[in-house]
């Protein structure tokens, strides 16, 4: 019996793993807060994308959602690293921040060329054929400043 006890202590699979150890209430609370912030971040990032794709006239709302998503994303990123939350949350946050950065570039571009983008969007909504859509794209390209053509 003493020999089997010695074998149990030498077997690394018998010792409790860190992931199996009970978590403290503070760790559970920090994780719950980070999860809620992560959900709000994803909601803001996806909301920004959908509002932007809906109509360029709502570029201001998309900008506000993108800004909120960026701030929430940074907060979630810091909390994930600080409290050593799962890597999947870290990967999701970094991916979401990349999407938020792309959305930021799209919003800035749309705000700078608001008239041209609005005209293109109206034209493409009314276009029923591929040739009409191509004509709308050509019209957009011709309305852009010379350096951007």
C-alpha cells in the first residue's frame, strides 16, 4: 500500500490541475465583468458594421458605435491580460479590434467623401442590372478627386 501511494505522488496526472482548482469569488466576479464587457464590445462592433451598411446617412451613428467599440475593446484587452482570462477571449478581442480599426477607416473615408458615397449608394440601390451597377461605379470613380482615381 505504501508503494502505490509513492507511485501516485510521482504521477503528474493525479495532482489537481490549475484549471480544476476552485476559483475564488473575486476571480469569478472579474471574469463575469470581463465577459459582459466583451459582449458589449462585440455588440458595438457588429452594430457599427450593420448601421454603416444600412445607409451612409447614419455614418455619425456608426462612428459613435465604432468609438464605443474601440474603447470597450481596449478595456477588455487590458482586463483579459491582467486577470489571465482564456486565450479565446484574447483572440476574439484582438480580432474585434482589427475589425474596429477597419471600420474606423471606412467611416473616415465615407465622411470625407460623403456626397460621392451618398450618390453612389442611391444609384446602386436603384440599379437593377449589372450594367447599371457598373455605370454607378464608373460615376463614383469619375466624381472622386484626381489623385484617388
